């Protein structure tokens, strides 16, 4: 019965795009409906219902892991997000968003869908070997102008996580804002380096049509241009609203991703066994959260300790480990804390020190 409930539960993620659409048509302050749900109602539900430490039994892991039902949900999300992106481009041209506050509420709420859940799904799919899943991962990352994440996360972050070599591992006493600058810009640069090295091994130059980083830079711009042309043609004039919407929600979306990165890896470092050689990644090298409700919305991304120890595992069979360092709350609450550095350090540094001991 517990596993049936968890099976159905992952569909709750689709509540967020529905709230974005509802908030837009209700108008005014209702554009903040998605934010209120994500950062007020969801944390209350999380703390009220609590932590779920239930794991799929070992003898059922292979069966559950191969169940197409769970892949179907992520595939469906891809199409929902693409449809929502087209609708969003249309919505901002209708004139219903009048004030800057309405625009801000709409963009932030939209980024919770495209970044908070969309990048989470892209992350899940990007770790898989099937060509369709890889394609869907890149498609989702295209909608937030962060396609290089496909390279940097898989070939960079997962190799160097919990070391000073990883731009996406936050240092102790480093604020989120300082972390954002390093993770965004050095992560992008490192993705170029990784792709260049890959091409060199194949005997190809960096300036090659085989260089995915070039395509990753161009494709989101072409997608935005296509949306702009579609709605410009409809209205008969050039629209600034579509590019403003597309690139602003992208900025908010990947900033939300970096907030999650900050929370997941704050201060945790692997032991250096010899110069440049570190102990193997295991479930104690990432912060973990097994809060039931928020894990439904994030496809169990919060069981991050198991994900980094066994990156090939699908989201539905990720395990909870008591020995992993545990976050006091789900990501919604921790993200808000991360935006207030003194409060974050007060809550997390004592936990980090306990982990180090």
C-alpha cells in the first residue's frame, strides 16, 4: 500500500504548471500563487507529514527500476513543459501582465516549473543511456538556456563532487551569492573544456560541428527566435515580451538549480588520499532529505546521497541512508534559508561540524 501511494504521488508535480496558468488568468497578486504554494504550503505539508525512510526492498529494486510507468511520467513532463513554454510566450503578449509586480510573480512562478521541476527531470533523464531520454534531457535544458549542464553535470560534477575542483560544491562559510558566480561561470567554462578534450581524443578540432557546446549556445536562441516570430506574425509587430520572458525565466530557473546545488553539497569534502586522488563518493558525501511530500514534487532528488553514490539508479529506487548527513527540512525551506546567509550559516554550520566529526 505504501509503494502504491508513492507510485501515484509523483504526479503531484503537475500541480505547479496548473497553478501558474490559474494564477495568470486570475490576475494581479494571484500570479504569486505558485510561489505561495511552493514556499509556504509545501513546507508546512513537508513538516506535518514528515520523513519517509521507506526503501524499495532489494528483491524488487530491479523490477521497480525497469517499470516504464516511472519513465512515462518524466516523458509526459517533457511535453507538458514544452507546451507550457509556448503558452507562456503567448501569455506575455496578451497584455494581461500590466505592472512590474505582476511580471515578477509570473516569471518567478514560471521558473519554479521550468527550473524547479523541469531541470530536475532533465537531470534524471540526462543520467540515462537511452537516446530518447538523453534527447528529452537536452530539450528541457534548452527551455532554460542551460544545455551545458548536460555535459558539466555528468562528466564534471559527478567526477569532482565534494572537492575543491568542483565549481558546484559550495565551500563552508561561502554565501549562495558568491557560490552562484563561481558555479555558473566556471561550470560553463569547464563544460567547454570537457567537450574540447572529448573532441581532441577523437581527432576533431574544438571549432567543429560535432562540438555540442556550440549547438547548446545556439539552439536556445533559435528556439526563442521561433517563438518571437510566431507571435510577432500573429500580432503584426515585433514583440519584446517574448525574449524578455524567455531569458528572464531562464535566469531564474537556472539560479534555482544553483540554489539546489548549494543546498545539496554545502561544505562537504571528500578526503584527499594523495595529490588529486580522493576517496570514492559514497552516501555520506551529499546532504540528504527524505521528506515525503517534497520528494514527490522533485522525483526524489532530495535523496541525493544515494544518487551520487549510484548515479545510474532511477529516481523511484533511490534509497534513504540514516548515515547520510540529513537536512532539517525539505528543499523549499532550505532554499529560503540559503538566501539569508547569516541564518543559513547558523543552521548548517553546526550540522557540518557534526558531519566532520
